[in-house]
C-alpha cells in the first residue's frame, strides 16, 4: 500500500507517458481476476480514497506526469462527489475514469462538477458501441477516449486480429480526442498491435503480475517496460 509513489516514479523513469491509478473497490465489475485480487489486498491493507489522496500529495512534489484515477461510483459517492473532485484536483489528479457513471447522469448532474475542478473525464467505448454513440461520447470526453478492446474484463487474452477492424473504424471516424486502447494489452505484440491504429495503449493486469512476481519495484518496472517498448 505504501509503494504508490515508488511505482509511479519508476513507471515515469522507464518510459510511461501517463499513469492510470485504480481506486480499490470490493465489486470491480469491469476488472479481471488479477486486478480484483490486487484490489482486495489493498482494501485489506487499509487503502481508501483518503489514503490515496495523502499519497498523491507526496507524488506531485516529485513528478508532473499525468495521473488518471479509475474507479467506480459507489466509493466516490460515499466519499462525496464534489469533495472527491475538489480533493483530487488539489493533489494534482488530471482526470477521471468512472465506467459506471452513465452518460445522462454525467450530462445532467456530475459533468459540471468535474469541469468546475478542472478535471478531464474519459468515457469508454467498446466494439459493440454504435457509431452514433461513439461520436457522442467523444464530444463529452476530454483528455482521451478509452477504447476497450472487447467486452470482456481486463486481463483476458484476445485475438488482436479481431480488434484491428474495430480500431480502424475508430481511426476512420476522425474523433476529436486521442484514442488509447485498454483491456488485454500485456506485451510488445499486443501493445504494438493496439498502437498501430490508436495513440497508445494502457497496460494493467500484466504489470501487476510482474510486480507480484518481482522482488524490486525499480528493476521489475524497468525490465517490464523495456520488453514492451523495445
């Protein structure tokens, strides 16, 4: 739980362009078994939104790498939505990903609060999202648009030849936001395949696995990113 700062700094040092920080939650529906397990461990060790914000105060004195918080509405609402946005902005968070915040509620209730505190909000699209809805979510998103590589949970293996047509479609829509691809990105092959038709890719489960199996944050992070980015 106390390694947040060290991990962020190691990722930046070894080539990460932005960092998505997961906020642990007891029922993370979009996450696969690796992230679910890490969330459970973090919660058992006392991690909370308040603790995370305390840790991020320290991080921001050492780096200005973009930080995105990803989580679910239930703990954010328990914390207090406006208080959450205010405190996130105060510790230097740049944007939010809340997969279970519906478009309508964003437009009518929460979007104005997010904008008030200068935070980007990133919507997710999938291969099943209609072209009309993709364009709408693109107009609502700021920062980037998160292209989920399939409707499965994070960490699952995928045939990226099937994903390619979907990413080509997004590219051809000439959307206003950069596109980052997530879910199932785990190594150089999948990273390169995703990045071919997008602005970049997000790796979560594979990196967590590497940290679990490694003995040293700095060495593990360096070796992992070298393998992906070489």
